[in-house]
C-alpha cells in the first residue's frame, strides 16, 4: 500500500512528538467524537490491542438488546472505575 500512512481500518495511532517513544491511540466513537486512550502506550502493538478491545466493546454494545445506547466513552469508564476505588483507610475500617 504505497503512500498510505495508516493502513488501519479503524482508529488511529500516532507516535508522541516528545523524545519518549510513546504511542497515543484514538478513534471516532458512535457519538461521532474522537476518543483517546486514557494512557499512552510503550509500543504500537499495545496501542493496537487497546483499539481492538474498544472496537469489540462497541460491537458488543451494538449487538445487545439496548443497542449503542449502552455504550460509554473510555473517559466515562475511567471515571467510574476511579469512583469505585476504595482507599486503604476505608478498607481497613470495613
């Protein structure tokens, strides 16, 4: 595929412009907004793995009874996970 910079079918990965060799993954979701991975990745392969998992998650939501209304962007999922986290002090009290 001469001249094609990104032959990937879905999503995009770019190398960070800093000196570190980190990769940033993103995709356009069902809400037509670009969503970025909550972290940067050490390798391009890890970023591709994240994109594949996100694509699978969207496909599962689309196939469910609720349809794409059950889909949540990665930012929302990250915030929900942080909200569910229990501090060591709370755990010790329990």
